[in-house]
């Protein structure tokens, strides 16, 4: 099976019409659905949080069949993700897109579960620890986008499950979780 | 008391136009005509329908009833005498329908035909609005005087002597017959024939009216030239005219399209111009439709139709109106507009589904599965014009049968596999049913 990095590409990735934005409504809907799922799967697998339309994104082209998505097509598919709440435009010009292959709420739940499973309540962790520390290695949290993490933590804070505070060192923040 | 005369039936085409004899040309149309016979106390109607469309041709009077798609005829040779129009200025005559009385010969079984033993007087009643009896009468007398049916008769009796030369006019009579001595005699004979042909051409083109009457001769001439083209090699007999003929292919194409001897003109049909044009177009378009596989663009029809008419060309608006009128008549063809704006003419019996089935099966062949179909591929395989092939592919796309692929190679179409892809099993290549597995197996070389 064809791969992109460690990611296994589905068979229809080699179907040339897949890379042409279909004009017929029904066909287009099916095509958009496939691309949405593919983008989310790929980003989850590769831990990609941001897609920049100004740079090449490997998923958007298939050199073996000499096809790649037009700019218009990329915007259509990403906008569909935004509409579904699985992505957000980071700028007004729609050049950068934040991909939420896990929703913020899901991240919050995941963090809470992680904290409970590892007995880290009442403990303090720096944000950076969560992102790249020893404890989170091998979990989804490793390498998480800082912005996404902060939003998830803020959500927990609103629910009273965590408290964010400025740390002793100048740059980093810390989090105290409560049970 | 004389019995009521009967008229023989006249054959019609599927568009309710008369089937013409070879050499017969239409001269005038008159709507709203009745035919009466002054027998006993009251006039009797001679036609089984009322208010017919009268077509005056060089050979006949044809009475057409479009509602029942039937017609009757009176051969002009059966008319012994046409009475002059009454020119009374009484109030009654101003509001009455104009009438033309004819003395016709009747055969023993009561039908109006030539060389009958009896005769009767019948009356043509013009009940149509805005008809000018004087114009009709003038044309009618002109046609009676020229007696063109006799020319056809004599030509058909077989012209002996000169090879293929059957122009039929009086020109040949004046030719001096010279003794045929060897090659020079033959050459001289040929020369004479070409001179008379040349004179004919000059006479014809000087006057469009004369051209109309010479139209039959022109068609015969064209036929003769075509025969010559087919047989001529490096013959000296034909070489004197090779320059005039130009390229052989052009000539043949032109000759093949000279098929319409009597174009419907505004003059002959008056207010009925568009209707008759519409019907003539429906008749004409049958053969090109068949050659093109059942569908032909309006642009192509415009070119072919005008080329066949030769003179009295129709404008694009005339063509559009003529096609639009088809909805009102019962003709076997129709105009159709595609989403892209392309207008075509197709047989009513043409089925889109059948074309889609052919396209579908074409799209699922092994190499088209991999590479798709371009409009020119489809045109070649389906045997239709590329512009039409593209229309069909686009229609199939909008039906969900195909989907498009735009690349550096242009626009191509593939069989639509989006519906076959099951979101739950997108990684499965072992699906046995449907086209997707075929395509995957072929394309996917790990």
C-alpha cells in the first residue's frame, strides 16, 4: 500500500478525479466527505495541527499520477472542516488553518483522563512539561500544539478542574489540576 | 346529370409536404381553399376536408389537409380551360370569396384526369384571409402556359443519340449535325455539348427567375459532371474543364448536396413561409441526421441546408423559427438545447439512456478505467461529432455516471467511483463487486 511517511494512503488516492473539484453536486458532496476524513486521519497520524495554504502540503498532491489539488479545492475542503467544527481559520485571509482532529473539548477530556490515570491531581505541571515532558511521552499529548493545549486547559479551568498560573520562571505557565 | 368528379389522392412526406416528381417545382401556396362542383341545386364539396392548403406546382394542383395528413391532386394536364376572373364591382362580390372556375377533363370512372371522355366545370373557392386572387391567377396561368409536365414526359421517353445530354430545351434542335469522322468528329461533338452547356449556364445566371426554371437542368448537369468525375482519368475529353472544376473532393461534396430543386421562398409561400420552411427543413434533415448518428448541431444544419438550397438562403433567425415551429407539427425531429447552450437537432426517437449505456460501458473498459475518456476518444468510439460527444459526456457527468479529471492533459472523464467508495472500508482493496476493485487492482501496484 502506498504510504506518505508512516501514513497508509487509501486506494482512491490514486483515482485521478479525486484531485479535481467535481462540479456535480452529489459527486462533490461525496468527494468533500472523503477529503475531510482523509485530512483528519492524516493530521492525527502525523500530529499536524496547522495547514498553511502557502506551503506545499504532501497530502494535497500525488506525484505518481501527476495530480494535485487546486487552491480552490483546498479552500473548499478546509472550509468544509471549519463548518463542521473540526478546523478553524487562523487568519482573515484564510491562509492558515488549525486542524482539530480532536476537538478542544475532547482534548480537555483526554487531559483529565490522563491526569487521573497517572495520579497527577494536586500536582503542578508546566505547560511545557505537558507538551514535551517525560510523563506525556507516547500519549497524544506529546507534541500538542501550544495554542490548542492552552485552550483545552482554559476550558478545564472554566469547569473548575484546573488552575492556570504564571510560573516562577519568566516564560512558562503552570497548571494545577484538581480532582 | 353529370356525376360528382373525384380527385386522386396525393402522397405526402412525414412533414405533410407533397412528394414531388422529378423536375416538379412548387410555384405558389394558397391557404383556405375549397373545391366545389356546381351539380344540382347546391354546390357540392369535392374534397373530403375543408379549407385546405393549395400548393400550385409546375405539374399539379395539390390540396393538403394538415389535420388529417392527407392530400388530393389535380394534374395540370387535366385542365382544359381556366375561365378568367370575374371583375364585377358589386357590393356582393366584394365580400364574397374569390372564385376561379376550371374546366377539367373526366375519365370514364369519374376521376379528374387527362384525356378523359367527358368534362366538367369545378370552382376553386379562396376562403383564406388576405389572399390576392389576381396574384394567384397570374401565377396559375403562367404555369399552365409553360406546360412543364410535357417537358418531363418527353425527356422520360428516352433521348437517343447524344450521350447523356438531356437538357430538353430547344437549344439542341438548332445544332447542326456534322458527320462523325474519327477522333476530330468526337471531339467536335463534345465541344458542341460544352458550348451549349456554357450558354445554358449564362442564360441561367442572368436571371434568377430563369434559374429557378433551369434548376432542374442544373441538377441534371451536376449529375452528369459527377459521372464524368468518377470516370475521368487522364482523358483529354474532360481535361478542358478541370480548371473550372477545381479540387475533385470539393466538387463531389457540392454535387452531393445539390438535392433541393424547389426551395421554399417567401415569394412562393407568402405568409406560410415559416411553416413550409419548417416542414421542408424537417424532410431535409433526415438524411444528415442518419449520417451523423442521430444528432446534429444547429450550426451544421444551417450550413448544409443553405448549401443545398443554393439560392434564396435562409437567415439564422429563419432557421431558429423553423425549428421552433416543429413543436406545433407532428414531425419526427426536434430541437434540443444543452445546458452549455449548444443547440442540436435530434430524432424524437433518440434516447439519452441508450447513449449513456454506451458511454458507461466504454468507461469501464480496462484502459479507460486507468486513463479516462477525452471528448475526442468518445467522439471516435461513438461515431459522432466531437462537440456532441462532449455534450454527452457532460450530461453523463451531471447524471452521476462519470466524474471529471482536469490536468495538464486537458479534460477527461472517468467512471464515477465516488459512490462505490464505502467510507467505512476505504482501506479495503479486496472488495469483489463493483468497478472499484478492478480499478484498484490495475492501478495499485503496491
